């Protein structure tokens, strides 16, 4: 592979992984608060359809993104309300909403299938896009890609470097202790779940208005499940989650490259390979195998590598908080 093709491939990976970055970090924020939003796949499908329909009808890409974020926020609110107010199982509600979102996207989106509509305009950053190698890979995209960079850094700074972020960690780890220190646990869970859901909706709009333009049935099918896996792979840490999103994008790009190299192999094999490889990586990172491999390293190095690669879920994840 020559250098120009490699740069183009890496740029494609960055652009193609952008929806996963928004969805995975949105879910990371939600789960950091203690709520599991399992509706991601249906939410992304429905928000992708709604964003394209609104943008096509109004001619405004911005309104399309706003509508998609509203869809994501609404789906997340249903999960938060069902869990906090009704004390129902979060996983069951999320799974039902996934199915509902998928079916609604197909039914309501039927008039918009394979139509040409507006999209996010290409917007290279002056000077930065001209930097050799780095410029074409990271700074020759559109504003949505650049917003994903801001989200990655901003969410990391917020969660780990600010007082509100520390309170967010507290309500997800030990909600009773956070409540005793004055945190409004359930109110904060509503806010972070709805905010995380809005980011998931933004991911759906990114698909249909920036990455995979237009709308078709099952346009983004499977993306939500991958985003959920990436959250686990990334150990509920925004930087590692973003790395997982780019890793999956790289696996998909490699599948496309190998398909051209070996045209005799069925295309379904290469289309499905990234999902299978992501499962293998997820298993290695979150099983005891990696710990056993690290056992042979010195204790200090082993601890650093373990903390960098393996994360623990919030202790209060999926647990309803009830004020005594």
C-alpha cells in the first residue's frame, strides 16, 4: 500500500468512525451515572431516519441534527423514567425500545428510501489541513468530525477533572454515598441519561447526513450493539472508548481492502469479519486471559498496563436508587 492510499484509508477510518464515537461516548456518560441504555441500535436507526426526513423536507441539515437529538433524548428519557420512577428493568425496557425504534424507522422512513438529500458540507481547516500526513487524516473533513474531537477531549476532562464529573462518578459508583453528600442522584441520572441519549441521536444523524448519506431500511443496523460493546471494551473511559471506535473503523476498512485483494471470497465474510474480530478483542480484554499474560510482567508495569487496558463497570450500574 503506497503512502497516499494509506493516508486516504486512515482519513476514511476517522470519518467513518465518527458516529460510533458519538454513540459510544453518549452511552459511556449514561452508564457512568448508573443507567444502562440498551436501546442504542433502535435509537440510531430511528434518529438517522428522522434526521434525513427533516433535513430533506426542510432543506436544513441543522434541523435534521436537532430532530435526531430530540429522538435520542426521548428514547433515553423513557428508559430513565421506567427505571427511576416505575422501577422496571432497564435492560428489558431498552431491548423493547430497540425493536420499536427499528420497526418505526422502516415504517415511517419508507417514503424517504434512496432519495437524495442535503448533507454536511466538507470543511477543511485552513493551515491545519495542509500539514503533511496529519492534516489530510484529521483536518480535511467536515464540522461533525471536528466536533467528535471536542467531545472526546471534553468528556474526558469533564468526567475526571471537574467537580460535576466527580459527582457523576459518585452517583454511578456509590449512589447512597453520593446522596449522603448532597447529590440529587435520580435527578442527575435523568439529566445524564437524556444527555447521553441526545448524543446517540446525534450519531444517527451523522450516519445519514455525513457518513452514509441518505436513508434505506436497516441503514445503520448493528451499529448500536457495536457501540455498547465498545463502551465495555473502553472500560467506561472516553479516551479508550474513542480508541475502540477507531479500532472498529479500522477493522471495517481492512475488510474492504482484503475484499479487493481476494475477490473470490464471498463479500459477506469481509462484511461480517469486523464484528467477529471486535467480539474476539472484547473477550481478550475483559476475560482473565489478558491478566494471565500480564502476570509475567513486573508488578508496577503490570498495574499500569492493566489500568490502561481493562476497566471496571460502575458499581451502581443498573441498580435502582431508592431514597430511604
